[in-house]
C-alpha cells in the first residue's frame, strides 16, 4: 500500500492505493480517498501508513499460523484418537 497525490483540475487529493501484479502487469487499486492535499497532513499520513505496515503483516502471519494449527489438528486427529491429550 502507498499514498498517492492525485490532481483533478486545480485541486489535489490524497489516496491510499494497493499495488499488485496480474499477468505480469502492475495494477493499482484505490482503497480509499483521504480528501484534499495538505503537506502536513500528507507527511503525517505517510508516517502512519509506514508504521501500520508491520502491524498489518503481523496480523497476516498470525492468521496464517491459526490456519496451519487448524490443519495440523484436523490431520492429527486420526493418529491420536486413542491418546487423551487435551491439546489435540
């Protein structure tokens, strides 16, 4: 994700965009417009977005770990049926 300043006529606007590749081409999708451009506001938003990226990645990793644990539990049950372990 990144911020972009978009011009429309004499006005400038701030937008949050998501970038991804599809068939070898870079595609930009607008996530949300953030209103009129102001240098101070743009700088603050840029810093906040930079700080948010690691938290977003951490949430993705935690979600992936929960999925992996669910898959392990699902596949481990037939092998541990006779055992009385509470964590399975």
